[in-house]
């Protein structure tokens, strides 16, 4: 495709502790047991339609060598190293300025996370190709929305304008974005047929996203404009990042812009943000348990995710809805329905 791909791979995946840690976060792990890490899955999936010379990875500088080890085909200059984590808005500004400098303002860029699960890759790549064509022909910011299959509270939602659509409802105007809702609200969203899950996958022309940053996030826009006006060094990049707010592109740009459209993605998708999101689609036993590793004797126990060291022997008796994950000398036990509490707890631990 005549487009650039940007893979965001700078997170630490804290909610997958103890498997994912700062020194080796989840994007570099084979969580799905496909014999590839998540970032490898993302890279090779997209090489079916993108030129590898036009694939960029944005990551934290401490992961540069790990990215090179996992993605041996990528050029070193296509690994954009952030000096510190500042969420996705600075990350995307770094990427669009890099592409603008080497191409032109009408270049199309596609932004994807490195850690998503996508089951039907053919459908997914067809959706991307349609989206690239759409943003080439229309001055808009485009995202992919996923048809909800349940009232999920872990995802953000996109409300669509059913009266404003193009190409047989493939493309719909976005009314608004709603952050992770309470269960009752999520149930209403699913029943209304006006809402899609927010996948966090974006497509746009460099010119359009640049204009959006200038209008809605000038504090980020001008820092990167000044940085890229000349050749810069790591010290100058560090200064820019230290001055940038830590904010997602959703909050900084997408939720404010009035030219956002969505294309429906009819493929099975998960953002793999939590253990419970992994639990949703992996095969289970007759009691809805998942057991990975160890020697486990289960009795009267249901709806559990259990991952143990290979030599661990465990008896699990009369418990339901638990996450039990062991790695080396670290152990996580949590109610699967209370998993959102883990982020702060793990942050305090680290």
C-alpha cells in the first residue's frame, strides 16, 4: 500500500504482571503461544500489505535492542526511540513529523498498537485497505470500530451517526466517544445499535493529523515543529518529551475533532489489555477454566485462569472467577471481576 505504518510499542503492560514486567513488557512476550511475540505478530500481519521500508516502530529507548532482536527485518532508523513514556499523543506526533520530513503532507499513515489480538487477518487487512482509500479521498481522521458482542466495560465506545454514512454504511460519522462505561450503560449501548468498541487503530493523512494537533494540542504541536525544524540530538528530544503533557491521542485530539469517521471492523478483536481479556477467547475446559503450565488438580472450581511454572504442583479447590498466575518467585491471585484494581496495586508494588 502507498501508506506508512506506525506500530506503537512503548508500554510496560503492567496489568499482565507478573508475566509482563518493565524489563520485558507484554509486546515482547508470546502471550498467545503462537511462537511469535505480540509485536512480531503485529509486524508480520501488516507486511502482507505494507512495504517494510515504510513500517515504523515507536518504543521507549530502553527497548530498542529488544525491538531489533524481535524484528530483524526493520531498519534501525525506522525504530523511533522515545526518551520517556508520555502516552500516545507525543508518540504519534513523533511519528507523523518523521514521516512528513521524509515524504509529503498528503502521505497516509496508519497507527496500530503492538499488542492486539486479531483473529481474521484477511478481513482486517481488507478493512485497512478500504480505510486507506477513504482517507486518501476524504479530509478526515478515521478509526476502526468493532461491533460489540457483549456489554463490555473494559473498552471505550464510539457513538455513530446513523444518518451520516457513506459506501453502504462501511463509513459512518462519529458523534462522540465515551470512555469505559458502567455495566448498565454498556448494556444500553449494545441494545441501541449506535455504538461500536473503540479499537485504538487510526488512519489519516499527515496533513490532517498535523492540523488537528495545531488546533487541539498546540502545546505538543509546537514542541515537535521546533524540534524537526533542524537536525536534532537525543538531548533536544529529551527536552521536548519532558515538556510534553502525558496524554492519549484520544483525549488530546480524537475526542475534540469534528471530522472523525469510523469504519466497522467485522473481525474478532481484543486489545489484550488484561488477563480477563485473554481469558475471553482462549479455549476452556468443561468447567470454563483455562490451565496453562504446571500440574493442576481442580475440584469444584469454575471460570478460572490459571498459569503456573511447569514444575509447580497445585490443588485448586472450590474457587471461582480467579486469576492465578505464577512466574519465577512471583504470584498473582485476583478476583477476575476486580481486575481493574490491579493497575494501581502493581504500580505501588513496583
